């Protein structure tokens, strides 16, 4: 089967690496891809939100399966576009409809959804310019710290944790009146702050049945010891040591089942990944957020640990027979560390040559490209998060150590990475 994967980051390189290992994959195309995905298949100069271009490409290359990596095409309705087109509707697309993608595309929608279906989450209120003054009063009386979230997609930067009422009011004003996050911040969700430890749970659903993929814990802060500003993710580990069978059973019964059943009850077409951000509060799981696609950099530890044929899994999604599937995982621990550009998540330079990629890798380590591109035959930096190194070992400490060893042989101007990923489990 000819497969089209949309996206260009580390998540897509990890998915491409996994897809191309399947005997069911005849040809793999990645749009637009990066130099890493080019090692797995054929990169195509095509934007994931150019639906007309995607349609033409699918017809020309006789594509039999489409996998959507990033959230933007899903929120913009690529699944609905395929379903409504006579030439495309027989091609399975892994991802939810636009309404299903609202679980990520609108914080207010997802909070109301959780309320309707009794899914545990933080208390909240939502505000816009119409009830702006009410929002100010609410913030001034709110317990600290206060979590402010832009309602829409803000490239992972739409969440602010405020330590004082003055800061909260200032951020609220910047979002609603100062247009800090553009249209994404035209509505603001104010949440109570939850104290606990976070993890990511990944579910694949066919709209009726579901399977749970390997879980992970990612590290958002740029600085060691979880200090400094939030990023898209500086690394991840899988499995998560505190997510034992009893805790995962609570997540399944209280969160995953009501989520999938809730979408069925509301006639929401959802065939794809559900990424659930979980926080463990006094041994009880609560939902921080939903995403409608796989996480990044979590995919870079989840896919290497997944033993199942990924194309077979996607076929089971298309045919609504995930209830016949049993997930198999590598029992070893996987750790990924992300190498970022100097200055990230603030401003940074691009175009620096990357050396060391040609060095032979240990058998239990992998390099995934994120923000890279090819320039006159040389791989150079082209984003904030540039590369990830994933390694397997029997302990978190050994896995982290192996990834660090590989990173020490890689270099580009301003390279930075956290050396303490998984620090609470070391």
C-alpha cells in the first residue's frame, strides 16, 4: 500500500521510521518531511493544510492510507474534506473530524466535554471581551497560582501559570486586549492549579473500540531541574515508573472509556490518536488537556517501544476492529533527549551546519530529525527543536546516559540539551 504521512517534525520522523518497517508499506511519502524522513521514504514539497494539493497527490500516487501528524490540518477539517469528496472518501485518514479535533482546538470545548461526561479535571471559568470585567474580578479573588489558557491553538505556547494576582490580570489583559495569541486568545480559560506529577497517555481509537499505547512522561521546561520557560518538549521517558497497573486501570475506567463513549454518544467521528495529558494528584488521575494527535517528543519513545505493526493497527482503525488487537511493548526503558537551538524557546538563529550525523550509532540508539533541512547537501538547523536521540536500556539512568553519549558526538552552533531528563527517576 502507498502511504502519505503529513508533517515535518520529530514526531513524523518517528512515525515514518515505524511505518516503513511494515511489510504492508509499499511506498511512503512524507509531506513536507525533513532530512530524517527522507531516509524512510520520499519527501514531497506539499503543505499539510493544502487540502487541494493533498487530494491531487493522493490521486496521482494511488495513496491507500493518510496519517495526519500535526494538529492544524485536523482542526481545519482534513478528515471532513476527505469524507465529503467522492474521489477521496474511500481513503482512510488517521485522525478525528474537525469536531473531534476541538478536543485540542478549543480548551473551552474540551472542558465542557469533560463536565458532560464526568471526566475528572480542574475547576475552571471561561471569559472573553464581553465579560472581561467579570474576569478581572474573578482573577483578583482566585487562589494562587492561577492557570490561564488561550482557548485555541497557540503552537504550544498558550498556557501561562501566574504566581500573583497582578501577573494574572496583566496576562489576561495581554491575551484578550493585547492580542498576545491572536485569534487563539479571543477566549481565555482560567483554571485552578493542580499539584502533582504529570504524564502522557496515548490512545488509538476506531470510534468505538480503543487500545492504549505505551505511556510517556515529557519535560517541558528548558532548564535542568524543570526551571525556565516552557518549550514544546525537551525530552521524554517511557514507561513511566509511577504508572503501575492500578493507576493505569483508574485512567482507563475514569478517563479513557468515558472519553471514547462520550464521543460516540455525541456522534463525533473520531478515528485516530487521543493524547491525554494526565496529572497524578494524591494518587488520583485528572485530565490537564487533550490533544488530537501524537505528542512530540513522546512519539520518539512511544513508537520505538511499540512492537505491533503500525500499518496493521491503522487498518484495524479503518475497519473498526481494534477490539481484536492486543498491544505489545518492548519492556525496556526508552529515553529521548532533544537538542535545541541556542536561545530557544525565545529567538534563535537557523542555518547552522550539523556535524556528527554520519557517525555509526549504537544498536540501541536512534536519531530523529525535528527542525532540520538540507542545504547544498549539508544538513542544517531550521527550527528551535533540532534533533532527538532515543536510547533503550534496562534503567532510566542507563537510557539517559546512552542518549547523552550520542549527543556528545553531535554538534551545531549553540547546541543545547538537558542532561537531566528523567531526573526524578534517576
